[in-house]
C-alpha cells in the first residue's frame, strides 16, 4: 500500500508527541512493505529527504502572516501530494483534516484523520467548524485512548476507532 502522511511538524526539527508517533508509524509501515511519504513544514525551502526507508517532503510554511501562510502551505501540500502515487492519506491532526477532505474530493483518495489530544481537549467552540468539516468527510477517525474516543463521539457524533501509540521496548533496555 502507498501511504501519505500529513503532519505539521516532523523530526529532526521538532521532537514532540505527534512528530515521534508519525516517525515511528512510518518506519513500521515501511518494515511491513508499504511505501510511505510524509509531507510536513520547513522554514524556508522545498526539499526531500530519505529517512529510515520513507520519503519526507519538507514544504515552506512561513509564519509571518498566519492565514496567508496557512493557505500557501495548503497549496504546496496539495500539489506535492498530487505528484505522489498513494492509496490513502493519513492526516495527523483533527485540525488539519480539512486538507485531507479537499484532496479526497479532488483526487478520490480516502483519508484517515487522527486525534492526538490538544485537538480533542481544547475548547470546541474555537476549533469546532474545522474539525466538524474534517470528521464529516474522513473515511476513518482514530483516537489514541478510549477517553479521547468518547469525547469526539460526544461532541461531534462520529464513530471513532482507538489505536494507541506503540512503545519501542528496545529503546528502554539496558545496554
């Protein structure tokens, strides 16, 4: 299967929860024979980099003018994702899923969206319209815990699958 991930930030520039979860998931999918592409932001230029068997596409996201920067980033993502053959698009945030909805409508590519915490527990009035649009169009919705699942189902009335983050036990073994 050919899988394209969309995540706002990615290693090595960012090393937080979503970024590390995306890196681990992409790495494991490659080990199982899938072709993986990750689309993410960079500070200034477009470039590609091979990491652990998958391709990372870095696209500029200048942050000077927030709304204009977001739209420019979206168009870059749209045209870059279009160039890559993919069977499914995996959006690593409920807030960014609207990009998946547009790509799905234009190219008939199913997409999965993933809630990670801040996009679920922040005040729904702030983010509600973007997430509601995303959840209406996503082929599948994933949450990391049963509590996150309950919260999304309660607020947005959409069925959700629970797929917890894995743990690489070898990282915690004594040498």
